[in-house]
C-alpha cells in the first residue's frame, strides 16, 4: 500500500519500524510517499496522524482540475467505468508519470515492474507500452459497485 507522509521535507523523510527502513520521498506530484507491504506497519503508520493512505485516483482528479480539465463524474452504481476511459495516450502517459511515479511511460520493463510490485499484476510484455499502461491504470479503477 502506498502511504503518504503529509509532513514534507525538501529531501523527503525516513522512518524505521521493526528494523525496516521506509523512505518517504517526493513523487512527480510532489507528495511524499512510500510503499509499505507489512500489514502491521501499515496499521501503525495509519494510526499516526501525519500518515495516510495515498489515493492515486483522487490525486489524478486534483491534477486534472489544476490543469483546467473538467472532471467527469461517474455514478458507479449505474455503470462501472475504467479510469482510462476517455483518456488519450498522452493523458495516460502523463498520469503514469505524475500519479504513478513511472519515470518513462514508454519503458515496458518499468511498467511491468510497477504492475508486479504495486498491483501484483503480471503484464504481457509483447504488448505495446501504451496498452500495458492502460492495463495498469484500469487495474486501479473501481470494481463493479453493488
């Protein structure tokens, strides 16, 4: 799980928990985040007020609003949607850089590595990089609502 530290220091911050070092570094959106996989560490971080779960969907909406885009509101009860629906290739690449922290959205290896580490999603590297990105972005979309 991506955890955000809301206290931002220029070079980031680090925290050690049970001997494990966590480095909260700024991503391309300027948020200080770190991937935490240990469930007990996740609970401890989230108990502390300066840490919170990092929501990439909300961050994408914030970035879009800042750039003057009008967000599309989808009622997921009526129609499940994929996050990539309506996104151009350029928008998907920008999302990958700004929100997901993928440095090169045309690098299949980097996209595949992100998918495995962050989503436990194995991608077919014979696909085009943009199609791999679409899979990663859609994997973060809301699932069918009840």
